[in-house]
């Protein structure tokens, strides 16, 4: 005896299915936990496993083994792969985090995900068409900052509007998370914001702001 588990089939009668060593151990553990034999577990699992389920195969990281499923399993017309799929589904369902949904709900969710994915792609393409290329270098001219923020002229906004527009544009161009990620554009947004805020504060302090906006004279 070497102390290593013998994964070869015994002389006991009944069907055996080739599988991986770790898969076999997990099935035996689940059957013991449920208080049933592997044959009963396999028979019940065959009623639940979808035909599209993945076959865990005849080998895993632990090596190759065989699993005795007994004579209570359906006839020999059921393939070894189908039995492995069924037992794999039983193992998955034993996970507390697994939920079973009706097929119609699954199809509805899949359709919703596909629709959202299409809308996201459409939005990204639209933003790419609408967004102009970054200007060369840093933003140092007031007219460029006004254009970048989409204002009509340098007298049609205040500091709150500048900061609000920056919060709207920054998530679009953020280099890590933006829909139209652009490091150059993000840097220019910051330059433009600082330039516009400085312009507002300087012009308002000098009295030009009220005059240009049509307010009462000092």
C-alpha cells in the first residue's frame, strides 16, 4: 500500500464512468452529504442537466479516474458524457450561490444584456463621432477653452456652470474609465476649466463681467 487513493474500478457490478480524480472526489462527497448513492444522484441529476452543459471530461488537474454509478442509472443509451454533465450540474447546484431560473427568464435576461451591449456600442460610436480631436498642446487661449466646453462666448457662463460642465465631460474622456478615453483631452479639460474659472473671477472682480452680461453699471 502506498497510501494513495485507488481510483480504479472495483469488482462490484454496475456501470463505471471515466472522469477526473477531483471530479470523482467531489461527486462522492456530495452523495455522502445528501445521504444517497452515486447511482441515485446521477439518476436525479440527469433530469435537471441541460443538454448544452459542458462535459467536465475524463481528466482533471488530479488525473484520470473512474466513477462507479451503479445499476440504478438509466440504460446504456445514456452516454458517459451525459452522466458527467449531469453530475457536474448537481455539483454546481450544490453551491449556495447558484440560482435556478426558468428558461424564459434566462432568455429574457440574455436579450436584455444583448440590447444593453448594443446600446453601449452605439453610444460609444456616437460620442466618437461628436467628439473632436484634441488641440495641439495645452489649452492656453480663452477662446479655445470656451470652445472645448461648448460655450457660445466668454460671457455666457459663470463659475458654477464651468464646474458643472467639467463634471459632465470628465467621465466621457477619463483615460481609465471614459467612454471615449483620451488622456490628452482630459488634460486639456483640466487646463480649460482652470482658465475659465480664472477668467470668471478676474472679469467679475474688475467689473467687466456685469457690463458684458448687460447688468447694471457700478
